[in-house]
């Protein structure tokens, strides 16, 4: 559950010269601050914590901010956010109602630097990423770059991301001295160390090609690849079997390859409407094959208001490692009852409303409110899971 915004700004030089003074370059500084507030509420009946049956109620409150400060060709980036999570399903890790396992906090931050080589029209950036939750600690490095053609009718952008996760529990627990101690298993299964590793490493690559076909049509093609290795199972997910009363902890392979491909378009239908369709195809070596169709329209009746109705349809074939509650055979090598790995479809629809007031924060202030966007979405999944999401975004510029 993470929101990341990379802002690309431009700078220019102010020149001042006189007969008595030497040449002096004046730096142009820019500032953009975007704040986010969101609420997510989910209901379902297939909790993986209790083996594929059970309450999936989940609430997440998110607060975050993205800051981009530009000095000539340099851009300094800082993003941070906090998620407050409440979930009765994870509360059942130890079968104690209202226990600490039912509440969690997720804190994440990103600090980076980008430089724009103006003559070559190339941007290069590097960032450090960090996040923490009760059952994991993550460090990451992100690198990115991009090139835009002289006429700005085409561009190429790429990104490499590296994440190194420690999945031991205890960093947010005073009882554990706020130190990582061990993997967290279901209460009745803690007599066995199910896994002898606690790390998960992810390596992501993505490249995007943009081309303006004509004045009305712009096309984007994105290719991606992800390689993960380490503990890819969730150690507090239970699995029940059809031929045995023995319970086990979810077990998945320790290597995963993901390959997405997407194509998107912006079609300018007159002065006030932009149609933004996209299609994505996905494959991984866990046996999941997925298709996503997303349709969004940006309607701008004037310079102050915009409306963004959208609809999204998703379908995936399930992994052979998945089976519902008490339908696995105990002889299986890999097994999960997490419905994220099942054959399913998802439908999502909603509306965004944007206001662009451009009013200053005080008569003498150099800061002004650039945008305020509120967005609502409803999600339904064919296994019965449903969710409501509402978010508020406010942007301030200098």
C-alpha cells in the first residue's frame, strides 16, 4: 500500500551584468509539496490467516507527503507516509481478540536526488527507500533516468529498484525491546521453526516508451521484470488439509519471476475531454496469468475543475499452489489458501474531482495552492471481497 510521486521540474538562468560588476548567475528555485490523506475499508470472508475461511475486515488510514525542491537543474526529493492498520483477521494469529496483532503501523520514507542535463535533455536520479512494520524492515535503492526528444514528441524512461527485506517481528513491540526477534507464526504452530531464512530480496526493472502519434493521440508502452528470492511465504498464514488434521504454515517457492507488459493511450477528444484507456498483461512462474483493462476519462469544463470517471476490470488464472480451506493434500510440496493466488476477477469503478484554484497562501506568500483532488472508488472481487476507498490530495507550489 504504497503512493510515490516523482515530480519533474525545469529551471532557467537569470543573468545580470553591468560595466562595474562581474557576470553573476542567479539560481531559480522551485518547490512542490503534495499531501495525501486516504481511507480504505475492506470486507471479505476468506482470510488466509485462518486457512482461507474467516473475517477479512481491514481498515487502513494513510497520511503522506511528497516534497520536490528544485535548484536550477537539480531536484531534491523527499517522500514520507504513515499507514495505521486495523485487521481482525491478523488478530487471529494468536486467537486472542483485540490482541496487538490486530493493529499495526507502516511507516515509509524516500529521499532522492535528480539532475537534468539540459543540453542532452536527459534526467538521472537516485533515491534511498526505507519502510518498517511490526513484521518487516525494508531498505531499498531506486535509480531512474529518462530522455526526451528535442521536439518533445517521444521519450524513454527507465527505472531499477532494489529492495532488501527482513521479515522478523518485534521492531514495533516494546515487549520485545523494539528489536527483531523471530518470524511470527500462528500461536499453535510456534513449536516448529518452519523456515530457516527471514530475508526477502526484490529486484525490479521497468522501461517506458512514449510516442506522440499526432496532435490528438499519445501512446505509452511499458515493459517490466521482477525477480524475488528468499522467504516469499507469509509465515502467519495457516493451511488446512483434506486428508489430515495437521495444520501447517503456508509454503511457497523461494524464487519468483514476474513479467508485466502494458500499453496506454491519451486521446484528446476536443479541448475538454481526454480518453485514457490502457491494457496490461501479466505472467509469473507461480502460474498466474492476468489481464487488466482500465478506462479513464478526464473531463475539464474549464481551467478550475476536472472530473475523472474511471472503471477497471481484472482477471487472473489461479496458481496451482492454491486450494481453498481443507482442500489441499498433505503430500503437496507447496500450498496456500490465500485467495490472492486463486482464479478470480476484480471490478473497480469510481470518480475523481479536481479543483485548481491557484490561490496564494497569504498576500505576501510565494506559495499557492495548485490543486485539490478528491477521489472515491469501489472494488468488488469475485470471491466476495469488497472495498471502499476515498482519498484527498492537495498540492502547493512555489
